[in-house]
């Protein structure tokens, strides 16, 4: 659904843009330290719900943490691990990398202790959301993750719906993986979900990018109608972008370099759902892409 646009002038816009960009874009490994090379929490982001940690763990490592008030999805990016939570132990077979396969994952509720034990080196994403409802820990096998090919033509992309709102249970947390083949676009047309109405649900969103190939890069755009946010950025392997509000997209993969991103979303609505509206100037693109043949390179992973 398309939104209505409005034009609002604001004073000192250039200064506000510069200050807010510092809270939105984090080049690779600039938000974390130690094993947590990415560490985005609501305090850092300046919002209330969504968070993400990317851990790089050596062989034989044991990583323990308390979830507290956050529910957590434990998603292998590379390698496998055992996840122990409460009385349960989940073996996550994982994968060799995000461009190689779809992976299994585990869910840990609020107010519990989690232990990750590795055999070989691995990289793991901890997708988090501030939550109140407690759900029993569980594991979802890779073959049970719904893989969706969406769009058409140069706008074809793959969605791994491992924790989408209609795929697996959570209180607030929504998380998916998106793969875009080299030379193509995703997150297009630009869309937003920064207020709760009949058409959309307010969701804070994190983009964590991986780019395939040496020296690879892509582009990402986010903007608001009041002009305070107007970003078109070069994104490289490991970069993070936070979407507090506004229209976001496209994400464009440069030729010869496939793009992956992990989306983590959560918000205040009691309804856990992903509803959005398109920038009305480009809303027609969605139907146009759906009428085109899908890119035969997709799905890239299974």
C-alpha cells in the first residue's frame, strides 16, 4: 500500500542530518569489541526494542549470556554449535557461510541463561528484541525454514523466513535473511513501517550486510519526507545500517558481488506483524516486478 507524502521544512537540517547519521550507519566492526564484532542495542540505536550482536568464536569456545528482558534468536552465519538453554540442548549444524546454505537456528526466551559451545570456529548472530511474553526455547531445522523468491526481473530476491511473523513464534522479534544476486536490487520499491495504522505497523529495523567476493560493495538508501534522513550509502561486508523511520530501499548489489543482509525488527505494537506502505511515487514498481519472470539464479541457497 502506498503512503501519502508530505513536505516539512526544518531548521538546521544539515547539522541534524550529520548528527543522526552517526547513529544510523556503522562500518564493519565499529559498533563492537572482542568476540562481539557487532553490538547494537536499543541504547546505542536510540530506540526501544531491536538489537543485534555478531560473535566470532574460536574452536572449543564457550560463550554464556543472560537474556534478561530480551528474547533472542541464535543464528549461525558460519560454522555450527551447541546451544544450551534451560534443560534443553540444541545442536545447530549451521553452514559454511551465508551464501552457501539456509541454516537451522534456536530461540531463547526472556529471563534465561544461554550457553553456546563450539567445536570449530564459527560466526553467530544474536537477534534480540525487548519482550514481555515468555516462550519455551525451541529449534527450527534448516529444511523447515520457508524460502521465498519474491519480485521479478532485476528486482528478484530470496527471503529466508526463519523468524518472520508468520513462520515461528516470538513475542516482538521478527527476523529474516535476504539474498540479492549480483547486479540486482532488493528492498524495492522504497517502503516504510514507522507508525501503526491500518496500513502499517511500527517496527525498528536493523540491516546487517554481507557482500560476496573480495573488495565487494553495494548501495543502500533511506530517506524521510521531512528531509532529516537522506542517505544513499556504499555498504561493504560487515556494515550495519539502522532504520529508525522513513522509506528504505533499494539495496543494490554491484556486478560480480552477491549481497546478503540480515533484517532484525521489533516494535511497540501488541500485534506481531510486518505491514508496510510504499513510497507512492514508486508503488507501481511492485506490481511491475511481480509481472516479470523471476531471476533463474534464485533461490541461491537451499
